[in-house]
C-alpha cells in the first residue's frame, strides 16, 4: 500500500514538473527601446496598451530609461506585434541592431 502511494506521489510530481517546464518554454522576455516618453503618464499609456494585449504576461515601462521590458507568450505573440502595439500609442519602438 505504501509503495502504491509513493508511486502516485512521484507520478503526480513528474506531471506537474513537465507542465511547468512546458509553460515556461513559451515565455520570452524582451527589452524594447521606446522614444518619446517624457513622464510617468507616457510610460503608463504604453504599459496599459501592452498589458491589454493578449499574450502579454507582464510589462514594465520606464520613461526614465526609455524602454519597455515585456514578458510574453511567444506562441500567441511576436516581438513585431509588441512593437506595433507600442507604436500605436504614439511613441516609437526603436529597432536596434541585431533585432
């Protein structure tokens, strides 16, 4: 009986581990330079638009640094789409060499 319970627990842990690893494999983080943001209200507008986008898990936007750090599901969303969302707010997502 104890062996059976142990086997069930081990199987349960393995299933949960595989699920977490699979979910994490689709999450990417990207930093995009953004031009034109001058204040907290500017960065708030960009952040709000990004967070309203399906597939964005987290967005931290800083007008001081001039960048947006975005955690997103790359199965639902691309970096190109994230740039389009930023540009739609009236600010400019800057293309950087190597991107």
